[in-house]
C-alpha cells in the first residue's frame, strides 16, 4: 500500500492514521483552490524574506549613502526600487520592514486569539449574567473603529512598536470572542459535553479541553482573514508616527516619509505601499482558502 492509499483509506487502523488522513484530505481540498495557494505562497515568502533579510538585503537599511549623489535616485540596476530622501536603499528597507510586519502579525495573533477564545467560550458556556457582562464589554470595544481605539491606547501608552502591538491586540480580540461564543452556544449542550460533565469534569477543563478545540478552526480562519486589517492598522500607526520609530524601516512610516515626494519621486511612497498591498492580499487569499476547507458547514 502506497503512502497516499494509506492516508486516504476509509478504514484507518489507528487514531494516528485517521488524523493524518483527515489532514491530508484537508490539504488536498486546500490545494485545489488556486487563490489560496497564491496566498500561501505570499505568506511563506514573507516569512522567508523576514528570516533572510540580513543576508539578502543589498544595502544597510538604516545608514544611507552620499546625500549629494545618491538621494532620491529612481529605480535602477544599482538600486532596484530607488532610494529615499536619506539616500537609503528602499528595497533593503522593505526587506527589513517585513520583519516588523511579521512580528506585529505574530504577536497580535498570539495575544488576541487566546483572549477572544477565553471571553467567548466562557460567556457561551456559562450564559446568564456572565454572558451579559462579557458580551457588553465586547460590545463596548466593537463600538469603536479599530484604528481609532488603537490610537487612543497608543496615545496613553506612548509611541513605539511594542506599545503599538499591545494596542492592536487589545482592539483585535472582540470579533474572536463573538465567534467563539456563537460556536459555544451550539455545542455546550451536545451529548458528548453532557457525558463529560457527568463524569465529574470541572467547567475549566470542559471549556479548555473540549469546547475551545471545537471553536478553534473557525477562530483560526477569522484570525487569518483579520491579518490584512492588522497590517493596515500597524501601517496606519506607523504613518502617524505612533508605531515603529525612525530610523526603523516600518512600511507605514516609509509611506509617511515619502508622501512629500509623491509627485516627483513616486517610488519612495509607492514601493512600501505595494508591499502592504501584496501581503494583505496574500493573507486574504489564504484566509478564504482556509475558510473553504475548515468550515464544518461547508464540508460534505
């Protein structure tokens, strides 16, 4: 029996074989979506560029060249994407800026996702006044646009990439809480949950051991789809000078620095803008593909 036949068998001999077979079927379904594969390629390219930026950058992203001869040079073989007003190579700055973008995306996902899952599953499982209090708190956060609320938190915490990440994470969890609550309401009275409860399992174990795993796939899809918004929020804070501080090569700050030259030297602001566009599009494509293969309602 080949490996493919072993994975696709309808009668798995072990739990491990069943899990691997389900994962392989999910991958096959995902691979049939061309846009999802493009999105996966873009995200993997972002990760690779972020990891290899110090080795593949042709110039120093912080220190520029001669201001008399290398300032605001148009794209050429020497500087593929041109130089900015400080004679710094734009390609090198974009490559190193991908590290900041990946850092923001990863940390926001790591911080916001558990908070949203905890709030949503707790509210959905207990119901009553616990549900009312937690959901009204969630509604308060949802009542404000994400960027405006992030601006308020950064203004209170102070400018900087660390505070920007905290502010974005604080404003990103409410949609995950809403989704987790909706999923929990549909499964909290399921037969297997009642059986676990009758065995004497306490509520915390039921929530984290059985409810959260069932909600996780839907939340992962939502997190992936939200990555574009997180990137845009981080770029917006950088554009306003509240995110990564100069001379860090953050894409939003690069656009802000190049807006003065947009008419005569368009590449200074356009190139980091294209980077934001491509990465955001990649996460959207990836999220759409994951939604198609992980949504239980879409599976036949």
